[in-house]
């Protein structure tokens, strides 16, 4: 244990907190640590007696604050909500000063971060940073989305850029090989300043919403292969491993293949995935993304369907009861399903096309948010820092970065020339898969919503004309006319038999 003043401190020694501390210490930073339970701190220091940067344990907030070099930097990795305010207030009571920087690295709601920066402005510098990559990312290189005061970022930047995941600039792929005490060096860093106040936490929230959609789409692809082709988990794992060598190359595809090859350690001659209960959990960030999309008026249907898919999975007992009373279509014949290899490839194309739509929705949401909150988001940079460290890291993101480098004002990823070409190439297979799923009664809400999103976005005309007429009929909500300038509204006098039309 070092006796010198620490470069940075961290409160909250859960799995993420411990790994982030070790990551910082591996890069030569002396880190002070504090946890509400002193036993956790003692055990952490006992099992990590020597690190390149050094660790200092603290038994109280007072000791923690005193252990830090002024002006201080302290990272919080505590549950979102009231605990963040509580810990911040206790740090103030313990001696944190106006020039000290408090970095909330948890999954906080971006509006809370905006509020905290404002409310604590005369007592400290409050800063929010999204951290993605799970426990492994925290240990060996996460994706870091920093949001707050630009001057505060300059102080945090050397540490954040050092500990973030690194990318090979030539291939756009993560640099691998990091191990305890031996971090990866060189490459492009997956840390960036996103914008003021809550921008970092907002972008992290959208990342998580996209993650929900990406995971659900992969699950639907797995389920189609399992139900329609009756493939075993390791057979499907082989398919995912093959897909991981092409356009779908990503962390989530990679771990899916690994999971599907895993045997059940508690049951002989069984596969692990078959023993896992089909009831998914969630921590709320996907829901936040969906709610925000509704508030912003942005169609993020695939992300929202992914949230609903988790919700309906959770009512397991009710679904079991319904399955005994509600019948679906008859099992499809092999002739209807078609050749096995062709369907496998069609599902691959459907997964890729749906993935494009899910990411398009997330970036469209961020595009609207920057107007609402007066941010200036660099979507190419956001794409680049998502290439490594985070859960949605993928080869795919290199192309998204290129799309925004070519056109920073791109309204939707579907309009990028490369993605447009990919959608055109996979569209027939995508429709085939969705049609087959509907005919067979296999639930694929994310695939279906992504296709509906694509068809809606490319449609010059939608049936909303009838909907608006209905609204005018029962609520006098007015309507616009196709033969009049946009912004000019009318109302039809529905109660009058002659029904005169007048400007609203």
C-alpha cells in the first residue's frame, strides 16, 4: 500500500468499481478507494497488494478526501438515483472543495446529471461519464463517454484515455492481449468528450437501448434456427461463429457462439442454454431510451420492441398457462421452409438488415436530442469509441463512423450509400424470414418492427391521412391538405350535413 497522495479516487467497490480501480492502477495511477463496507475495502487491498500505481484504502469519507491530491478527482460507481446525491453530499461534508471534480461513472439518468451539475456548481465540479463494457471492459479497457464541463474534461482526459479500450487504427478492431499489470499500449483510444452536462450519460443510455435491440435480434435469429430448422445449440453456435467472420462480426455474436457451445455443468448430456429459464431481466436503461424516444417523437420501434420482449418473457407462468389454451398454426413442412442452407443465409441477412435499422433509430434519437439539449454531438466520434470496450462493439461501427465522416448531417443511416446497398441486397431474404416467422407462428417482434420501420421510412405516403381525418372528426384536431402549404390547418364541420371546410 502506497502512503503518497493519490492521483484519483473511487467510491464503490462493487465488481465494476474494483476492476476500474485495477485498470487505473495498471496504468500507473495511484488510486484511493472507499466502500461503505470496510470489509470489502480490506479484502480488496489484501488480494491486490501490489499494483504499478499503488492503492490507498480509506475507512471514512474524511480519510478518502484527505488521501487525494488537490484539486481532487473522485469517481463514483454507486447505484443511480439517490445514492449518487447521498455520496456527493457526504464528500462535501468530508472536505471536497469547489475546484474538486466528482465523476459519476454509473448508469445515471442524463437529466439527473444535468440537475447535479447545476445544483453542485458552487461547491464542486460535477461530471458525468458513461462507462460501457461490463466488468471485463472496466478491468482491461472500457468505452468511455464523458459529459460535463469542457475544462473538467481536460483534467480527466489523461486518465480516461489511458484506461479506455484501444483500437487498431488500420483495421478498426480492438487491440487484444491486456492482462493484469500489463495493459495494451498504442492504438486509438475509445474515450471521448461527448458534450456538456448530461451528454455523456445520454449517449450511454442510447448505447444501452441499441444493445437491447441487438441482443433481441440475435435471440430471434437463434430461435428461428432452433424452431424452424430444429438445429441443436452447438449447430447454431457453429453458424454464429461463421457469421462472426463476416459483416456481423461483433462481441455479442462472438459470445453467443460461445454460449451455444457450452454444455450444462449440472446436467449430463444437456446444453447450458436449454437449462436457462426464458425470463429476461433488465436494469431500466433500455426503457429510458424507449420513453425518451416517445417524448422526442422519434420512431425507435425496434429498441422499444426489444424492451417489450423482455417484459413479456418475464411473465413466464402466465405464458405457460396461455400456451395450453391458445393455439398457433400447424408445423410447417420442410417444403414450405425450403432448403436449410438458404434459410440460414436468409436469417443472417435479416439479422444484418434489422441491425442497421436498430442503429439508425438510436442515432436518429441522438440527432434529435442534441437539438433539445443544445448539444453538438459528433456521431463519427461516438461510433469510433463504440468499436472497442463496449458491449455493442462490432466491425459494423467502423462503417457507421465512415458514414458520418462522409456526411456529418446524414439524417438517417438508411440513407448512407453503403447501408442502402446492403439493405437492397438483403431485403428479399429479410422479407422471406419475417413472412416465414409469421406463417409459422414464431414470435420475432424485433425483426418485424425493423422491417416495418424500414417500410414506413421509405414510404412516400402512409395511411396517416385517414388517421388525421378521424382525429378531426371526433376531436376537431384539424388537418393539413396535400394541395396547400405545410403548416396551414383546416377543419371540416362534421355535424353540418353540407360539411363546409374552413381554415382552423
